C-alpha cells in the first residue's frame, strides 16, 4: 500500500482540475463591445421582458436581452435581471406582498441568503428539515410547520437537483401558499422535463462567482406572472413605474440593477450552459456508479423526476464507521492531500448560525418582537426537528465543486482511487 500523501507519500493526482469560470475570447469581446459602446448600464426600462417579444424590434440593452434569453431558456414568460441572487429573493418576496408578521418555510440546509431574504422583508423564516437522501426540502415535513401566519414555501434546488416540486406544489395549493423557488444552484435543471425557476410563482437564480453561470455577481427572477414581473422591476429600480416620469417614485425600492458588463458576459455563459451541464451529469453519473464500490460513502440520490441536474455541488454522505471511526474532517484533509479538493460544506444548519441563535436581525426586536408578529421563535430548538440538516453539517456531507465535473471521465477515476487509498490507509491517520 502506498503512503498517504498527507503523511508525505505521493498524491494520487497532481494534474490540475478544470479552472472556473470557463471563459475565452468571446467573453473578452462581449465586455470590450460594452466598453466601446459607452452604454454601461441598463438604459432601457423594459419591464419584465415578455417571452414573445421580438428581439430584433428594438435596440436592446444587454441586460434586457439577457433577461429575455435566460427566461426563454427556462420556459418562463418574464426575466428580471438584478445585481445578485440575494436581492432577487428579497425582491421576489416583497413583490408577493410578504412582510411583517408573515412566516415563510425555508429548508434548514441551504445558504444563509434563502433565510435572510425573508428577514430582509421583515418576515419570519421557519425552518423545515431536508430529505435524508437528497438534502432537498422534505415535503413530508412541511405541513407540520404551516401556521395561520404562513404565506410561502421556498424550496431550494439544492446542489442543482430540483426539489420535489410535485409534493411542494400540491401542499402550496392545498394551503393557498406562494412558492418561491431558490434556484441559485440550478441553472438549466429540470423537473419532469420542465426547467426550474417558473414552476412555482417566482424563481430566483444567482450568477455569483461559483455558480454554473457567472459574471462574478448577478441574479435573475423568473415568473410567468406579469404583475409580479412589473412589481419586481419597480422594486429593483428605486420604485419607478414603467411609463411614468423618470423622477417619479411609487414605492420603497432599491438599486439592484445589473450592469451591461455582467449581462454581456452572461449572454456568452448561457451559450455554454447546456453542454457543460450535460458533461457534469455524465461524469456525476459515472462517479456515482463507481462509488457503489466504496462502502460508507454514498452519493445523494438522483431523483428520476429530476430530468436535468446541474450538479452545482456533488454531495457524498460519509459514514465514519466504515472508515474505522475516522472523523470526516480528517478524511477530507487526507483526500485534499491526494489532490481531490473536497470540503465539508456548511458549518451549521442555517438556524444554528450566531445570527439566528442571538436573533441579531433588525433593530428593536424586529421582525419577531416589534408588533406584527408578537411571538418568539426559538431558533436553537430547530435542532430537534431537523436531524438530517444537523447530520449533514456536523457529520456527513462532503462536497465536490461543479468544475471538477467538467473534466474527463477518467478524471473521475482519480476521485475513486484517492478515496480507496485513504480508506485503505485509515490506520495511518489515527
Ligand atoms: C442557495 C442559495 N441561495 C441564494 C444565494 C445568494 O446568491 P448571491 O450570492 O448571488 O447573493 C446563494 C449563493 O451562494 C445560494 O447558494
């Protein structure tokens, strides 16, 4: 048996993994064109961008063109591009009229922005556990969390795998709740052959640097509802109203506008999306099949209704007993030393972050104790109702980034080889 790299042996892999973001002269040209045009911001106030609008009919701002193309690509009528994927969630919730005193159901295992967007509109995030084998919001656990205050459910298509939209949409319909899809990880993902993002009332995507399409930062809201689209566009643009004078403001709004530079890059990135997703899916499928050889390291289940999975994150579940009781952190350190850049993901379930434990939200007790809600939420108590999120964060989850899956099939073998090597050498790690 060869010596583990963490103890000075030679690593399984020294060849670099694909770099991210993928870019070439097309992105350079797209940005150069914007620089030369002198039009650096979204100059056209074209609300919501209708699916059937004739692209050739007008001089389009890159932001408007991108909004239209991304919406079309995701089978949505309207796309409203913004500065980032946190602002998109906030604006979507606000456009739905969610605010003080309202509760929104959010998965316990997600990036903090899913929940903080709810707090930004002065509403209250209520956490529900995820499924043990997909890490997506568990429909079987949603109804017990619904109260007379609940207004919306926010499924997150975690790691790129669509959440169980059959179950979630049925519960939302039964209880008259809005559905806000957090699709920050799921560009191009599909549920039963339909792209995510406009399966519910409104969906949100991020184009932050790690995402499967990126301009460094950026976000977009998708919806099929014209009224919601117009509200979102007004909210991101300081409260202006389409067709009204420029310096006339109708509601509290923000500046969450995307720049022309971002949109120009994203137009090119969109052209790469499907080919990259196909490659990720093929490599992920192959890796999962090979991991069947490794007892104690199980990939998340790929739901057959998730007809496309962007594999923004490939997640394996670690069982220390199968590795002689080796703690996950030590296993991951050894894997990294072998040339596999794995990591353990979120430090805490969202509710266990100091912000939630200390209720360090808005001032003066808002949104919990300042009048409209009038009750308390013990965020630490979600530890009891969210055992899967607890296990995922503290013991089980091991993440691999999407860029690794842009490599070749034989590169996946390096991942398996490194895992088997570390497994065989656990005694050296004690
Ligand atoms: C699940 C999820 N939602 C929302 C966001 C927020 O996106 P952004 O970073 O563009 O604000 C992210 C970003 O990491 C995310 O992972």
